[in-house]
């Protein structure tokens, strides 16, 4: 059954995503009219590209002080801060340089151009879809702008249980505050979308916590022209590292190479001395070898590719690739009387921490997120063509209560023969218990908010119309149908902790100075150094850690 479920999900995902995202010569999809979905809101604006990446037109060798691999939340900040210290910095990014002019708002095209693996990456059994940005600016270009400071209880847990006292000190708070200032984090841009309005209504009627989301935007209109932010912000309101730290780095002379896939870190007598990359510029007939010699190497490829790169480079530590946390995310859907148009409005504006601490800081958050046709198609079951079609045509009346689980038990990143990452992750019994609590609470919330039908994101249709005993029967049905691999939609937007920081080479990959144990001058500065999952959307924590890492690396040089 497990193999059949896997094959079925592979087929369902590929066909439905292709079906709802393919466009004709006019740039439209024939199904959108039936869904009430408008597609892109006009052509992309013409905005000049202020960064000039270094052109690589043949095999090339570069020398620098620091080479930074990956340009997302971690790499972008390290590059910007080290360049501000006057260091000679080279940034290598495997993705393309995309800006406002490229953000076509077409789901298929943007998944293909801005996301790793065209948005189709998944764990080895396909049970969790892995969404991560892969372009200049990494995840910060496509993410939903939520910018939480690291919660105090998590800082204390990391300090206490992982031997990292600096994480509770003012030094780290100063780093978090500095990055929050640079990317303009405020709670002033939290105008509720229709999705948020329903979420807030449900939370208030249940008497549960809700709060405004801090966001890293400047002049975000938060109106019906928003909601396509997961495919890049056309207004340039989102303060990604592309618009902030990478621009700073570039303005201070850093060299930035795009389409540069780093294959190995060069180790000479046990020290990191540079990297070897393959550069494949668009339209070039062949790739070029790029060798960078550097006094320090900073790995910031994200929590899937950073351990893979270290493994390919011959680093051997027991914790390398282990403890991968994913914040498994899913949603309960509510069919509403009112129009929702769940793809529009502020990307996410409100959240609830009512159930964030069910057990020693582990639990779940409620948030919403824009739902465009392909995401909805992933959540809607396929029991027959007619049933699928009927559910899909309810898109514009459907809301979602998003569940973001703080997972306690991790997975693992290994590499295949070619050195590419393979991700193994199974929801543990403990974490699945919290997920079931989340389904029950989300059902209660949507019922209170006035949903006329509530359904689970399962491979089978499990739905109920509110009435006496209906929710209890729905939960029994959930237990009967099951929440195992490929029986339930799981998406990870937050990959963490696969090169975790700690106090010993036996249990962690980097020390408190971000240096890989026993490998001088090799640093990691991205979400992979989290000791465990952060419990909140991780961007600001990553940036705060990277800010501190840049201070350490600069001083060391
Ligand atoms: C759709 C979406 C929404 C999200 N919303 C939020 C949110 O609202 N708030 C929040 O806090 N977080 C959010 N996140 C998560 C957040 O964006 C990520 O946690 C964060 O960007 C991770 O930072 P990082 O530095 O670890 O890696 P990334 O930002 O992923 O950067 C890694 C970069 O390294 C590059 N790379 C990888 N391998 C190589 C290689 N071998 N050579 C060269 N380059 C390489 C990649 O192309 C990528 O650009 C979201 C993520 C997604 C996908």
C-alpha cells in the first residue's frame, strides 16, 4: 500500500499541478474561468536590475577573503555584513537573478524559475513537499514575509539543552534587532485578508489567542493586488536580502555569481581554502569550471543543500545531515458562504499561538497563506474526476486554517552517488499526535467562523457539515482513514537543523562560532545551524545568527 500511495501521489501531483498551471498562447489556463481565478494581474513592471552579477564566460579562477555559498536569509546577511567590514567577498548562488520584471505571477513559470527543483522536491517517500527558494536572495524572495524574533523559550531551550549560552545574551538580541531594522520589520502591515478575517472571527468566537504578524515590507499595499508574493513581490515591497543585504554587498564591491552550483569545498591539510563550482549561464552550450580560493568559506545553501555539500566535500561528523526539522505544514479547509478569493490580500497578517505550547514548547501555530489553484489542487483529494472538479470549483469560496507544527523529532539528509541530497523524514507518533490536535482545533475554529463544510487535506475526502456530533464523527473518520505517509498533505516551507550548532563534535556539526568542528575556516550560517526547530517562521532567527556569524568571521580574518 505504501508504494501504491506514493505512486498515486506522484501521478496526482504532477497531473494536477501541470493541469492548473499550464498556460496557452494568451498566457491563460482554460480552467481558471471555472475556478473564478484571474491569473496574473497584468504584465510585470519593467524595473532595472541594479546588481551586476559577474559574467563567467569560460573556466575561471577567483581569489577573495570570503566565499559565501548561497544568497538567502543566511548567505545574504553574511555577505552584506562582511562587505561592510571591508572584506573582499564572493557570493556564489546556483539560482538566477530575478527581480520585479521577472515576477510574471504565473504559478508554473515562477515555481520553475524561483524554486528549487521547480517546486517539485519532496522527501524520499514523497510524503512531504519541500518548498524552498532557489534564486538570488533564496527563500527571502519568495517567502511570506513573516518576521518573528526567536521566542524566549526557544532561546532558553537552545542555551540550556545544547550548551549555547550566547543565544540568551544581549549580543544575540542585538543581532536580531539589527537585521529586523535593516529589513524593516513592523506590525504596521497586517491588514487582514478575507482569509485572515475568517481566522480572526473563528479565534475570537473560540476565545483563543491571536496577534498581528510582524512583516518585512515597506509600502506593501495589503490589498487585492497582493497575495502573489510567493512568486516574488512585483512592487519591491518585500525587503528580501536581494533588495537589502545583497544590494549592500554589491554596492561595496562584492562579486556575485549566479547559476553557480558549488560542488565541493576544497580542504587543504584539513582547512577550508576555497570551493569548486560549475557555472551554467543561461543559453551557454556548456558549463564552466569556477575555482575560488578564499581565506574562509561560508556555507549557506539551506538545510537540504548545506549538509549535502559538506558530505560531498568529505566532512565526516556523526550529526551531519541528522536532526533535520521541517515544521510540517498543512491546512484544514472551510467552505464559506461569503466570497474569500483565497489567493488575494495580505499574504499573511494574523496568527494564533493558542496551541503553541502543548508540551515543553512543542505544539502548533495557526496562520493563513494565499491559496492559488495548484496549492488548492494538492489539498483537494482525487476520488474521481467529477468529485475533484466539483471541489476545485469552490476555490473562490474556500478559506484555510493553516497549521504550522513545531516538530520535535527530525529526519535526515544523505547524498546519492552523484552527491545530490536525499531527504528522509517521517512524522513521528509524538508529532502526529500534535497534528491531530491541530486538525480538531482547526475544525472547531472554522465551525465557529461560520464554515458550512469543513474538510481535511487527506487523500480521501473526509468532510463534515457542522451539526450535533458531526465534528466527533469527522475525527473518528480521520482516525479510520489515517494520517500516514501520502495519506495527508504535508508541505515544508521551513527546513532547519541538519548541521546543528552545539557544544560537542559528537552531537553537533558547528561550534558556537559557526565553525565546522575540526575544520578551520569552514563556517555554516543558515537555518541548518538551528539546534532544533524554532517553532516560529525562521527567517529572522537565521538572519540574526548570520549577522553574529559575520562579526565572528570578520574578526577571525
Ligand atoms: C513559499 C515560502 C514561504 C515562506 N514564508 C516564510 C515567512 O513568511 N517567514 C519566515 O520566517 N520564513 C518563511 N519561509 C522560510 C524562509 O524563507 C527560509 O527558512 C529561509 O529563506 C532559509 O534561509 P537559508 O539561508 O537557510 O536558505 P535559503 O534562503 O533557502 O537560501 C539558500 C540558497 O542557497 C542556494 N544554493 C543551494 N545549494 C547551492 C549550491 N550547491 N551552490 C550554490 N548555491 C546553492 C539556493 O539556491 C538558495 O538560494 C518561507 C519559505 C517558502 C519557500
